[in-house]
């Protein structure tokens, strides 16, 4: 696994197990082959606070960033 992916795996460790699992799913299954736009969106998601990220992932609040919404679609495939 490339070094940056290992660093991202560490950043996927969140305050709740549910967020850990969802973020790891994208990283493990889609990140390496995803277009750079989605890779960057995923990295922006990792910069979010847990409550904001949780709201996005459960669909409580869609993002104004279309690429982030696309990452969320990948997570739920």
C-alpha cells in the first residue's frame, strides 16, 4: 500500500466505530482507483469534525461539494 494510503488509514480512525468503518470502506475499496477529484474530496472529508461528517454520511445534510456527495455514494455501494 502506498505510504500516503497508510497515513490516510490512520486519519480514518474517528471517534466512533461507525465512522471508522464507513471511511475505511472507501479507502480500502475505492480510493486508489478513484479519480483524483474524489481522492481529494475524501481527504477533505477526513478534515471534517466527526458530527459534521456523521450528518453527511447518514444523509441528514448533503454537502454543497458534489465530489463529497459522490464519495458518499461510493461508500454506500
